[in-house]
C-alpha cells in the first residue's frame, strides 16, 4: 500500500518530532536505567499524556522480562506507538546518539579534555537522579499500591532484591508477584484495554523474531568464515545484547571478555571508557560505541563505533517488535490483568530497591546532598518544573557547592 505525499510528509514530521523529544531526553537523562524510566514517566505520562499510568507500568513490566536495556526498549515502544517503525527508530536515535557520539569522540582521542567536565557538576547530576527516581516511585506507588495486599507485594519485592541482588532473582520476584496477583486479585475491576496506536501484526512479530534468531546463529558462522574482523565484532556485540538481562552494568563482563583478552581493546582503555560512560546521559549500552571506536583492529573509529552500537542494540529492537504483538493480546485477558496487578506492585518494589541501591548509596554522602535531593524532588512533584530544567539546575548547584 502506497502512502500519499501528504501522509508521507506527516509521517516524516511525526518521526522528526519524536526524534527531537527524545533528543532532549538523551541530552539530560542522567542516572542510569532506573532514572531513565523516571524521566520517561514524567515526560510521557505526566506531561504529554501519551499513555496512562497503567499502560506505562505494563510497558515497564514487559521490558523487564526481555533481555537488553529496559529503558531503551521502553523508548522504542513509546516511539512506535506515536509514529510506527519510523517513530521507534527516531526515539532510539534521539535518546542514544548524544552519548554514543560523545563516546566515539572520546575513543578518537579527546580523553585529554575530560577534565573539562567538573566532578562537582557530575555529582549534582547524580543527585537529581535520586529525585527523579523518588518521583517515579511516589507516583507509581500511588497508582498501583492502593491497598495492604499491593503494598505488601511491593515491600517484599524491594526487600528480596536488596538482600539477594541478582537479575534472576528480580525475574523470579516478578513471576511470583504475577502468581500472587492471580490468587489475590481474582476478580479485579476490568479496565478498558489501552492498546498502542500502532503495533506490529502477529505475522510481522514472527518475522522479527525469526530475524533475531537467524542473526544469533548466523553471525558466529560468518565471523569464522569471512575475512576481516567486521563480522567478529558484530557477533560479539550482538550476542552481548541478546543474552544479558538487566542491561547496563550487567553487560560489562561479557563485553570485557569479548574485547580485552582478544587484544581488540586494552584493559586500560576499557576501564577509562567505562568511567567516562558514568558521566554521560542516555543508556550505558552506548559504551559499545566507545569500544568500537577504540578497536586496535579494523573497523575502528567512527565506522567501528557505529557498527558495535547498532550490533548491541539490534537484538532489543527485534525482540521488542517480535514480542509486542503477543504482549498486546495477553494484556486483554482478565486473568492477565490480575497477574499484572501483582507484577505492577512488584515493579514499584524494584524501583524502590533501586532508589536505595545504587542510586541513594552512591550519591547521598552528606547533609548537603540530601538537601539538594529534597529541593529537586519538591521542584519536580509540587512545583511541576520540567525535568530538563531541574537537571540543568542540578549541574549548576553541583558546581557551586
């Protein structure tokens, strides 16, 4: 089916608008994946009302069950709902490219200027992440923990993942919360299903999943049979993006095992790039762009950086597009809504646990830190200031202090 010129123009404008919205988030979303989900909630639930609180919680739960970076996957789905496949790609590009470009520039030799980024400003940006995550926990708890049973599920989930920090434990907690929801909320109030404005068909979903598994199996074969290192790099980063649950820091051991022992990247360069990634907004998976740019083999530089960046994010895109049609169908079932009531309460518990560790424990060290975090929280919740403005203020406050 061909689109008219007007429809095509409207689609391009929509994708461009989505790109600009996510570009601003990509420039200001400091604090890691949990904070990113908080920024997304403030932007797309509270401010723009692209989807309801319930749909957003369902989306977070969906992304938690998939391997890869949950915040980036949530961004892809948000863009998909507003602009189709083009919107999904635009959302990913806007959120990812700022930190990816900075990482490649660092790999190209700009690390000597890293001291221009003040440690005080960085600390201020980490403090505002505390406020952003606290705002997300506060808002979602009010929506999904309205009775003693849900509060209990939330508290148990937070306690378990704090005492036994493991990605598998997190997934187990969410699974048991879903079972608890089936028994505790067997006759829930049926909420009207809120599907995405655009979702892949089941046939398209099967095609995306087929492509995901074909590359997972085929890239190792190409890496061994084809000359050069292009397919070897693609295989290493595609496999890392395919097999890691929890995203972010969890992927680092796989990447180090792939690039350091082989001599592709020195251990010193690996650690330097990882340290720089902590100072940048956006997803930590953009560390792949630094590694690709710093390769001692070809391709490296800008080409290597973009190859590795696309390779590590491609599995997330394929999995989201492949699993979303099934998820949309499952959400319509009344029994699924019972399970989701328990899962959503557990998601709030996971966010609460993350608010304590690593967000709080790595940031709040003295009374001044707590004062700033409290001021930023009040500014976000009660003064209704836009998150980007609070982020800028946090950097200035960090420099001043």
